């Protein structure tokens, strides 16, 4: 069983930056991806980014390219999401997930989930 714990959310002014962290309780399978989703109030959860835990494959949602950067520290079993130039529309609960990548549909759905961390961007 993999447990994921997010941290780093908070209230930030537009234009600021945040780095979210997701610590995994155990090392995930080498073929697994770890990634981030977000869910804004009244909206469906959307994919942000994912990266192969043991490799260099990295994927971003088209709308997230440029301001969002996913990275990891294998020694700490931790994946990060750096968000720059924050906008009020980035306000959402950000969830960390781990799971396989569906190469057929090029999607990441997540098998294990964290509890989420709130990011609120004020204008």
C-alpha cells in the first residue's frame, strides 16, 4: 500500500510561486508514474503533470506547460510541483497520485492518491 502526503499549499498573491511536495511512504514500482491533478471549486478534476518514477518521461497537460514544473527526489521518495506566476484561476485542491501510464490513451489516472493540498491565489 502506497501512502501519499502532499504539503506546500497555501494562500499566495497572484504572480507568486509555490512548490508543492508529495512524499510517498514507500518507493513506488519503477514502472509507475507519479503526478499531480487539481480540482477547482465546481469543476472536474484535471490532470496537471506526471513523470516516470525511475526514468525521464515527463508529461504535462497542454494548458499547464510553461508555468508548472514537475520534479522528483528519489532519495526522499518525493515528487514536487513548482508553480510560477500563479493566477487566481490556479486556485484549487492539488492532488498527488501514483500509478501506471496508459500508453494506449496517453493518460494517467492514478492508482494511489493523496489527501490534497489547497492552493488559493488572491488577485
